[in-house]
C-alpha cells in the first residue's frame, strides 16, 4: 500500500490499539504517547474518541485498555479464528502422519503471523513459535497468503519491505511461488530461506473465496527430498481439502 494514500491519524489509532492488544495490563496515556511516538495532545484525542465508542476503557489506576466495543467490529474475525482453532486436530494429524511440524499463519498487514502449530513427533525437529512475525512476502507461507493477490501489490510489498531478504530485491521469487501454488495447489521452498529450513505451504480458502490462512509443513531440506515431496504434498493437500469441505 502506497504510504501517500494512508491517513496518519488512522495509522496512529491502529498503532495504539495494537499496542493495547499486546499489553497485559494496559498503559497510561503518558506511556502510550512516549512508547508510540505520538504527541500527548494527539494521544489524548485518540483515547477520548475510542472511549466514546467503548473501544477502550480507563481504569481507576488511569491505565487504558481495550474494551468490549471492539468486539462489535471484530465478530466476523472472531468467528474465523474459532474456525481456525477447530483446525488443531487437523494440524495434529498432519504432524503425526508426516513427522514434520505443521503450522497455520495469517496475514496481518504486511506481516505473516504464526497462530497455531502442531509439533513434530520426532525427538529433534524444526519448530515455529506461535506469534512469530515475518515479512508477508517471505518464503512459501508468504506465497500461500498472497496466492490470490495481483502482481502489482506483491511488487509494492517487496519494495516497502524493511528486512533485507531475497524477496525484497527479487519479487519474481514470490511471483514464481504464487504461480506454482496456482498450478499445483502448494509450493516448496528449500535452500532459499535465511533460517536454513525447508517449508511446504498451501492456502486455505474460506467460504467467501478469500485466503483465510496458510498451512505449512516445516523441516530440514532433507525432509523434502525428491522421493518424499509427492507424499508430503498429498498429505498437505488432503488436509486443505478437508478444511475447505468442513468450512463451506
């Protein structure tokens, strides 16, 4: 998204809401202004507007936190998260049958965020931390989440990516993975990651026809040897079909 077309006041409001959402005990107005780099007067106006609509509340200790009004704007997403939570048995089964770690990731702005995972049954394996955030364009996960996105937006995301990753300088890497997903339903990324791991991802599409999340298998490159790829891809795509059938 071109920064020239964004609204600075809205950007600051979203930054404040995200900060409160990540805070365990809320924050005072002074803390919010200082930590987010917002002027005290702007911070005050944002907080008063959000209080008016019950998106934030002020406690007796003068600390602000999210309030129930936010739920009215997020019920659709809440239902989506409930559906994704129902994917846990699917993840567990996928990890058990492949021997690899399985995870779900969603898009959050220009980031990809891990929201669920099932550990490999092996004593030693590649894992992925829930809550971990990476550039949206990175790896097979990024390609899955962007698999229904136009090329111009992918190139713009690459141009605005702050991290020095291969995809930033060469968005054709992302576009090639997206093309593979559109053809085969999945893509495999080995030998190209900064984490020195292998990953195979596929998009999960919701009833609205939009990509809801990316389903990924994680392992070392050797786990995705040529003689294993077809079997792993079959199990991954089987899980995708099961998800989409259950969520029609």
